[in-house]
């Protein structure tokens, strides 16, 4: 794993974290119905974790000599509460896979601190994914 490729991959991860922040803020605003307060609060409660991930990635990219992206990955369009929760589940599942891969790349690159931090991010995103999956369990159609 060379440094330029690692920076490129970290920037892709940063773009997805920026997207997650936008996704959670937007979905909190769009939630509706009798459980709107709970769903909106759930979405908003995830924002600080995603901000911490984004800040770590931006700092690491700079430390490696790169330029952090300011462009978010696209946010999946969702119209119903269920579609929003399903989109979040998809994004969290993707984040787990990306960070697990990135941790392997960091180890190959020889940056053990980055590897450990990415593994922590896998843990965070796994917890988010599991909670979202539980929300969807037995969701009435």
C-alpha cells in the first residue's frame, strides 16, 4: 500500500462521513408521523460520532501530506421513515466494510495507530448498524 493510494482511500472515507452527517441531519428534518420526535432524535444523536470520524480522517489525510476532500458522497434519497432507516442501515453496513478494509491497508502501510483507530471506527459503525437493524425488526409495512 503506497501513501497516495491510502490518502485517496481515506478521502473516499471522509466523503462518506460527510455524507453521513448530511444524511442524518436531513433525515431528522424529514422524519414524520407519531414517532417523529424519537426518530429525529435518533438521527441527530448519530451526528457527533460521524463528525469525530470525519475530523480524524481529515487530520490523518493532512498528516500524510494530502488534501482533505470537502465534497460529500451522494446521500441516498429516501421519502418515508422506513426508507430513511433502510438507507442508514445500508450506509452503516458499507462503512463497516470500508473501515475493515482500510484497517488492513493501514497495517500494510505500516501505520499501526491508523489501523487501531480504524478498527475503533469499525466498532462504532457496527454498533450503529446493529441498532438500526433492531429498529427495522418487525417494522410494520
